[in-house]
């Protein structure tokens, strides 16, 4: 089954750097996953996704909004977004 997956990814090390920078700038601790969620929340555009197979080593992280979920590919060490209501056989 194919899922509607956003074409952009966020490498784990980039999310970690964002979290560290946000902590320095705002003084509050932020996890890597929280930084990834914020990044996808700001960049997701429905026209920039396509139906593809889910990566083999994926793990659900959290909901981004009503339509999108954040996943982590622990085999390749990056975050990606999946539309939670669209799939294709």
C-alpha cells in the first residue's frame, strides 16, 4: 500500500541542530522530534507530495496537524511527513 508522502525530508542531525539553536535562542529545551515537527508544519504544501511506499524502517513520531503525521526512518536517520488520510493500493 502506498502512502501520500511529502517529498521533503529532514535529516536527524539538522533537526538536532535546530533544537539546540532554539534552546539557545529561547531558553527552553526542545527535542529533536519537536524541532522536526515545527519545521514540517512550516514547509508542508499538499502539491509537493506523491504516493510512494513507506520506508521499511519507519516509526510514527507525532501528529503535525489534522492531515499530516511525522515519521522517523530509523534505518536512514531522517524525518518525513505522511498524509494521514490518503493511501493508494
